[in-house]
C-alpha cells in the first residue's frame, strides 16, 4: 500500500510515570502491537518495502542481566527476530547509526507525527542529518500519516483477532455475572468494582478501561468514575466494564435493580432501552450503514418517551429537532478492537460507512433522566439505563459476542 519508494516508521509506546518513580502498568501502542506483537518499550519498527536485505526491521533493547534483575526479562534482538518472524533486529542503542541509512533514498516517510514529541524530534533529526550530509542522496520530502493506511486494516478483524475478542468478551461476561451476584442494598460501588477487577485478573486478563459502577442517579453521569456510593434499595445499578486479552478489548454495560425489583417507571424506561437495542443490533448487517443502528435506536427511544409523556410534540418532530438528545445524548455505538473506541472512519466521503464482514462494534443505547430535571414528574428523575453488547458483522445475522450476560429481568 505504501509503495517501494516509502519507508514506514513506528515507535513503541513509552513507559509513563504515575508519580515519582512508580510507572503505570505498561501497555503497548495499539498500532505497534498490531504490526509486531512486541510488548516492550524502547523499540522502533521500520518497514522498508522492496529492501533486499529485509523489509521488516525492529530496533529493541538488548538482553541485560543487570537491568533484567530489576525490571524483568527482555526479549532481545535475536529472539525478537526469530519469534516475531522479522527479517532483522538491531539494538535500539544503534538506531542513530543504522536507521538514517534506511530512510535515505525513500521519497516518503509514513509515521504517526505529532503523537510522541520526543520521537518526532528524533525523526526530524535523522532527516536533517541526511539533508546536510555531503553528497547526500534522495531524502524523503514528505511525512505522511501512517494512520491513513493502517487504521482501515485494523477495522477488519481476522479470524484470530475475532477469537481473541470472543475470549475477551467471555472474561468480561464472567465479571458482570460476578457483579450481579454481589449487588444488593448496602454494598458499596467500589466493592462491585473490586469483584469485577478480581474476576478479570483471575482469568489472566486486564481491565480494558476503569469500570463504571453507578448506582441510582449516578447512572445519569455518562462517564461516572468515582465508584464510592453505597447501593440503596430501589436503586438501579449501571455497570460498564470490559476486559482486555492480548490488547483486544470487550465493552459491556448492564443495568438492573439492586434489590431485584423494578419500579413501574424503571421498568417502562428499561423496556424502551431494551427494545431500542434489539432494533439497533438487527441493523448491524453487511451492506447497512454504520449509522443505521443509531437511527433505529433513536426511533424506538423517541417513540417510547413520547408515549410516556416525557417528550412532547410527536415522534417525527422530536427526532427532526433532536429533542430526544435531552435524554439520549450519546451515539449508539463505536468500533471495537485493540482500542475500546477503536480506529476506523465512520464516514467515507461524507457518507456513513457501510458495514462489512469482519467489523466489530458496540451497540449501547440508553436513557438518562437527570435528577434535577424539573420538566418531568419527580418519579422519573434520576433514572439512568444503558444496555451494551459487542457485535461482530457476519455474512448474515449479527453475532452478539457478549450474549452470555443476561439483560432480561423479571
């Protein structure tokens, strides 16, 4: 795709410090993982189309017994080349001497310029050195966004990627079932969070994102993160949590009554969201637009809220004027893969993207009535409901990868 007059250069994610000398748990850059499977920092991948001495070259840390005693085992150049099926691997300490020569003679450099300023400065330094060298050859004139090539590839999941995502869904599903078993009045949100994290880690995975454990009116906060409140009888509990297996994510949301019984208002709104999700999932088919699932969800939610008297003016007007956004402010889903909100264009030439086999997305309609909304009777206020599943586009009916978590309740 890049052509033999180009070079593609990608840096691994740097280690990031949480505070003082304590780093955050390391997580590889998603694009770097996609192209290499290499899980260490301080590495650079060079893809060199048409190069006689090898097209895939990794620069990484060498084995170092003293450092490994403190930080853990390193793969090293020999093992990296062999196990990752690369053409060659060099010590990262030698990159300044080797990589500029690989860039020379190429017309374009594909990279993620602007993502990591330190690496950007290093790349510009190599280019500057080539331009000022005596008798220098062809030096790339263009820096091109690597995302234009790479992210469309990532949008289509291979059979092996789908298997990882199903495993990730299974782990997240087990975590949600554990949360349901623990949830009851008097339990704190953070206790539910702890059980979810325990279940995910006990299965060899990590959380894909900090879980949202939102009881009662907290569910009306779209990205609630405090997780400090105590669950009360009569509350609904909204749990949004996902797992990550080999960097591939799942993303599930369920909402259910803490004490096992819906109030009439909670049940009425829950049924609307459930019906909206079923209609939206049914629209996830090859040849349909990505936006169709949202359109289906909007129609069901607008109709339901109008029927309950929470929105006024008629369904068509509510949709045309966007009045439904007062209680359904989000979109119905997003791409899913190596990132929870995965890469990939939602529109092509201004038109909604058409779904194709191998794409994976979430479907997550919701209704959120703020506790301070004086435009509705008090009995409706503070109810937040979202239902979310992970859906793979197949040749036929959509595959609900997270169907093991119940979403119908008595």
